[in-house]
C-alpha cells in the first residue's frame, strides 16, 4: 500500500525530447554503480546481453536447422523428432531451482554467485562455439548437444 501511495504522489519526470533519454539512462547506471559497484552493474549488463542474444537467436534459428533439408545444411527432422529435441532442450530449465540452491549453499572461494556466473558464461561461450563448428552441419546429436549447453548456461 505504501509503495502505491508514494508512486502516486511522485511527479513523473518525462523528457520532452528523445535526445535526453540516453542521458537519463547513463545517470541511472551511474547511481546504480555508486550504490552497488561497477563490477556488479557490468556483470548484470553482460548477463542480460547474453540472455537477450540467446532468446533472439537460438529458438528462431533452431527451428530452421531442424526442419531444413540436409541439402540446404539442415537436419531434415520430422515434426515428432523436433518435438523430442525441444523437450530434451528445455530439460535444463527444470533444474534451475536446484542450481540456485547449490549456488547459494556451496560458496566457491568464499563467493556464492560470482564463480557460478563465470562458469555459466564460459559454458555459454563454449556452447556457441560448438554450434559454429563445421563438423556440426548435418549432425543432429552435435547440434542438440550444443543447444543443450546453451540452454543449460542460460
């Protein structure tokens, strides 16, 4: 209740022109880095960039890789095979809660989340690297393994 009361009483500060919008964002990032430190802000921005690239790239491209014929560089899978691969690929999302509990209860070198985020970033980079290898063209298991790593790291 108090939050809504304060939000209702607070005047809205909207810019009249679009040119001042980036300055507002930079000011917000500066205040955020003053409060939490620049490494935290950079880490959050990097994680959001990685997840944004994941959601913009992987689901869209994987459907074409699955269904295009092998002559065009795809896998030529049937609809039931695509459903089976997608079911396998979303399985890491089931264990995300367990992953969160492990990262909170088992610190590495005295840190709770930083090592896990770094390991996730390395896994993410390795997964994207696996997908770019020429050996994965026409190999459904290698493509699925790379996409599985991407889903697990996301």
